[in-house]
């Protein structure tokens, strides 16, 4: 009888439960971030826009798991703005990345402390938006070339209106007498 030892199979390494909860929360938070929803819906990142959203979440999770101390809100905001610019060609100036960054940092702290209420809130909000179409409203920012053409707003703000064109009186038709001669009139001065 020959004895054989079973081949050593690598055992899969399961991430800690807090990492899984944190990843779920980050995915959920990104899912209802309006700027990213629009970018994914409009395919600003190309045909792989939805996968890029998941990739952003994995980058953030890796940042938190690999750095000691954990990243702060400024770091996360810079990361989000950089990814939006690089992957979706979107320069955000609406302050929404800051709010998402604060939420992600707060989520890391909550999940690390064993609290999952914030995770539940994020997942609930993300679930409510699933399958809903993103509503987009174009708004001109400072320095935009787009101008509003309504006169009412300009008058309310007290801005100076451009001068109006002056209508000139219609030119009088020349008087032609019976013989075909045209009567010449003076320029308005009295002739003696």
C-alpha cells in the first residue's frame, strides 16, 4: 500500500467582516452620489462606466485597509475628484465629493466600532434609487459661456440694459406733379 498525502490546496483568505461591511457601505454610498450616477448613466466613462463605479469603491476600501492611520476626508475627497476627472472626464465643483468623503470616513469609523446603522441607511437609500432614471438639469456655473436670455432677471438685478435702437421716422415719398416733376423740399429752415 502506498501512502499519499493530499495535495496542499491553498485556502481562500476571507476578508474580515468589517471589511465586507465597509465595502458594502462604500458601494451603496457611491450608488446614490448624484454626480457619479449621472456619469455612469450617461456613460461618460465609456461602456464600462458601471464597472468603474465598483472599481472606485474597491480603491477606497483598499485605501482604508492599507493605510495607517486611516485616510481623512480631504484625502478621500481628493481621490474621488481625481477619479471623476481621470475616468469620467468630469470636473466637479459642486461640493458633493466632500459630502461623500465625509460619509465614507464616518462609515469606516462606525463599522470599525461594530455599528451598522449607517451602513443600513446607505443601502436603503441606494435601493430606493435602483432602476430609477437620473434627472439632469443643466445649470451654468461661474465663468460659463452660457447666458440666460430672460429680461426679467436682468431687470431684477439692476443691471444696465443695452441701449435700444431708435426708430427713425419713415422717409416721406417724393411729391411728383402732373407733368412728372418732383417737388424738392428744403431741410426744414424757413426760406425767404
